[in-house]
C-alpha cells in the first residue's frame, strides 16, 4: 500500500493516484488546488510538438493545445515534464496553465538572438551521457554539468559503451579523468550491451524524474531502451570516424521506468550554450571557487593579480591549467549571454572595461617612465 506521503488523500486527490507513478505528490496537489476548484484536470506533459502536447492524466493520455500558454517569452512555453491544468472536455482541449516549476533545464538558442530554450522541467536527475567510443571531451562534459547544476537537478555522468574499453586499467583512468572534471557528481561506466553498471544507474534514478542529455551518438537512446527494458526509442549506428550519429530522438519524451521514476529522452544536442549559469559554472569548478576565496582581492580576475590563490594553485600543480582555462571560457561565455539580456550587467561590464583600460594605460605610462 502506498503511504499517505506519496500522494494526497483528499477525495479529489484519490482519483489522481495513477499519477503518482509520474511524480505526483502532496506539493503538486497544493499547487493544483486553485485549478481543481475551477474543474480543470491535472496531468503531466509527456511530449510537445508544434503547439500541441500529450498529457498523461488519471484517466489516460490526452492531446491538448498549448495556445493559451504560449507567450512571447520562450522560457514560459509548455515543455516536457511540466505539470499542467487542462480543460475537462472540448475539441480541441486546451492547457490553461502549468504549475510553478521546481527545476528547469535551459540552454541558449543556437540563433544569434539572446534567447533561452527550455529543454525539460521538474527534473531531479540530469544524466549526461558520454560515449567511450571516442576521445573524451572534458570541456564539453563541464559545459553540460554547468547547465545541469544551474537547473537545480543533481547531475550524473554516465560513460556509455564501456564494453569498448575492455582493459580495466584504461577504464579506471578514464573514470578518474571525468571525476576530476566533475566534483560532487557520480560518474558511472555503463554498457547497454553487457548490462554493466545498469543496476547502479537504475537505483540512482528510481523514484524521481531523470533527463538524458548528450550529443548525437552518445548512446542515449540505447541507454534509454536498456533502462526501460524494451526497445522504445529508435537506435541508429554512429559513424566510425568520429562517433557521431544522426538524431534518432527528435522530440522530448517522458516515459515511466519499470523500477520507479520517469525518464525524459532528448534529441542529441550539437550546441550547448550557457544561459545565465554562473552558479552552475561555480559548482562545476568548485575547487577553483575554493582557491579564489583566499585571493588577496575580492574581485580578483585570476590573471596577474598579486596574492592570487588561484594562480598559486596553478603554479604548485594543485590546479590543472586545462581546468582554469575551461573555467575562464565558460565564465566569459556566460557573462556575454547575461549582458545581452540584462542592462545592469551590461553597464557593470562597461565600467569594468573602462577600469581595466585605465589600469592598463597607467601601467604602460609607469613602464615608459622606468625606461
């Protein structure tokens, strides 16, 4: 018997018990209460395409139109993982509102406009799939992790196709390289072909909502099928030359896992741009943030300042140069995207440029005086 803490026990909520498998709980019931009084139907979005969505309700899956909740802000459109309030009847049926999101996975769009794109909502675990069939790109892993931490979800790095690395020592070195680039993040080596590591991953994801992220060819669809216990997602071969594959998943689909919890599979992401992810970047590079706390100057840029603890860690070998360069790159990128959307930040950046320019000119004058 399910405990009362899993889903509410009001007469209305008892009818929503089938939604517990999709993550419905007391908190969602409280958020839905105003819509309940209006006679609207609760459900979770399991797929979105072309202004419509599939919503799972206590009575099954329905098709609904999102026209009423499609504002100009692309971050406020209905997305996979949302809990929504849907009209009880009608042709078409409309989504009238979505409940406040607990977490949201957002990236910047590939366009030159300063817009964000929401990929999934109400996610507990962000599974970053990385193929061992090709050389590891630690910088790309760090980028995914920054977005995952910023979303509010707990990241998990899954190194797929572990069966292609039969030497235990080599696999151990690869795991160590990724663990160094992912502080505070579980890193698992998994093989969908042999089943290695799947039981650990299943246990980690049980009871929550997980989203699968990664490039095309990372083995996400194969991994999804292994977790689901059946061939639900289409799988295509990757190119031998670079390990890349075509997009086998073209929409974001939410599916129930047999061991508990739900899984959102996403299309392969060619571009993973940051979107206001300063906190996420800091989390990925937590050791650099820790060193920075000991810098002489609070606004130290860790470039050439006296008393810089970050540069001291670099010189001593405690901090790899690659990590510092990746940290700087992601911070610069994030600052640019924030500056496009926040006038206050733009003004701060301009003041910072002027200050640094003045300092540079003063330094040059001092040098010339010494000559």
